[in-house]
């Protein structure tokens, strides 16, 4: 099929999908990604704080709560004094927010401005935030990559590298992001999976700090829970009531659905992919053109140029990608280069292009509203690697 006709074909299919109301190709998100807002949270039980004879007393039955496991098998420490290790035993007496994240996860990235804000507000009042960086992809184990992300997102609180998933397993965690709030006696009092719930989480932080103040005799924390939370800047907002394309993975071990190409996945082999000579491209399905090596967690371009085609429903699109550096990526939608400011992603130039500068998440599309659209990703540069497409 002529490459110039691919965009028109995909767009036609997307339009037909709207008219016929067909089911989304697959409707369950990747098991370990908390893609919905407030996917799960525990019911917080506050302590009863009373003042008797001038003494403030905090009372709550803690037999119903679990003790927080300590950090296990940590391979590195960022933002700690001289890179020293930290553990929950050292933090006893503090309120601790344990945040499981990984730096290429868009769901995690969208939560970071809130964590940074809470650290600024409450660190001097007894809150300690510990970011547990549990990598999804191999490149996320690189300490320099993690340090770059910590700097990029303005993270000042400690971040520990959970490269072997020891702490992840200790908490029996299965999601990015996930937040646990641990009280000053080491009990898990609150558990939130996914994005959202920021106002509720901040209320719990303030309540636990008030409990701590009552128990230790320090000045009580104002329990006004109507305080405003921070609105993220330059970060995508998501309407989770809208139907959108689920995350799509490129590695043969990570993929949750087959490729649209008849060649399919061929582990550890280089395959020459082409678009089928028929007009039945499926929505929410990856199609490739060019020579691509099938790696466990990514597809790696082996020819000088390559193409990725997709019909999707969302308002924003991100890719997790990398390479040797310098590879050029051009983005077009519905047959037109993404040069308009309204649809151009944060990481694109005015020409609708980006140059790969590291293994990370790149925002390539940012619209104001949700719709079906056709997407073409053209790549120049052997060695380009793509891990996943995420949507917002």
C-alpha cells in the first residue's frame, strides 16, 4: 500500500468506528498500571483527638491496621544525606508517605506536582515522603536516568531505587502509582491506587500530622481540610469518564494484544513489516512499516526509516522511547503534520518533530478534546526504540 494513502485509510476506519459503535479492541488496562482516577483507596479512620485538663489526647484502635513493611533490597538512594540508606525504623515518629512510581509512567508523572507540593507544605511539620522507584523497563534501572527525572520534576524528597522489586513485593504492590500513608507509629492508615484523590489524600496527611502532634505534645496542626491542592502545570489532565484507547506495548513479553501486521511478533528476530493490502485495519491496534527487531520490552528500528500507524481515541498521546540519540521522529494526524499549537505535543517542535535525547516519555499529541484520530509516527534513524504508547 502506498504510504501516502495510509493516513486517509486509517482516518476512514476511525470514522466508521464512530458510526457503527464497535467495541474497543481490548478494554482492560495493563495489569500493573493504575490508569483510572481513584481506582482504589482505603477508608481512612481518624483518631479521636480530645483535650482533657489541658492535655491533648489522640485515641484510635490500631489493632485493625497493618504495620508497614520496611524497605527491602534497595539498590540506590537519591536525595538522602550523602547518599546514605534510609529505612522506616529511622523514620519512626514521622508521618511517612510511601509512593511507588517509575519515571516513564504518565500516570505517575501526573501525580508528582502534588507530591512536590505536599513536601513543601508539610516536611517541616513531620511529613516525610519517600519515592520508591520500582522500574517497569530495564532502562529505568539506570541511576543517571532516575536522577535526571528527579531533577526534571523538581523532586526534593528521598527517592530509593527498588530495582529488584524487593520493596514492591514486601508491600504486595501491583500498581503504578500507589501511595501508602504510614502514621508516626508505623501503621498503614491509608492506601490509594492510581491518580486522583488528591484532596482526600491531603486531608489524611493533615489528620495524621494532627494525631502525631497530639501524641507528642507539639503544637497541633490546623485541621481545616478545605485547603486548596495544587493544580499541575504543563501536565495532561484526564477525564476518566471518557472512553479512550488503552496503553499499547511494543515488546513481545509486554504486549497485551497482537500487532495489526500479519507478520506478528517474532521474539528476538528482525522482521520486515508492511501494511496489509486491504482496508480492515483495526482501531487501537499497532501497525508497523520497516525493519524492526522484536525485543522483550520494545521494538527497535533496524532500517534507516520506519513508520508506526494507529487509529486511536483520546485527547493526548505519549510514547516511551529511546535509542542511540539523535533519531528524528515526525508526527502527523489525519494526514497533516502536527504543527498546530492546539494539537502539537509538548515535546514536538513547531515542525511537528522531535529528536530523541534519552530513554524517557515524550508527549507527542495534546488536543483540547477527545475524538477518534489517525496517527502516523515516522522515524528516521536506525536504533530507535519504542516501548509503549499511552493515552490521556
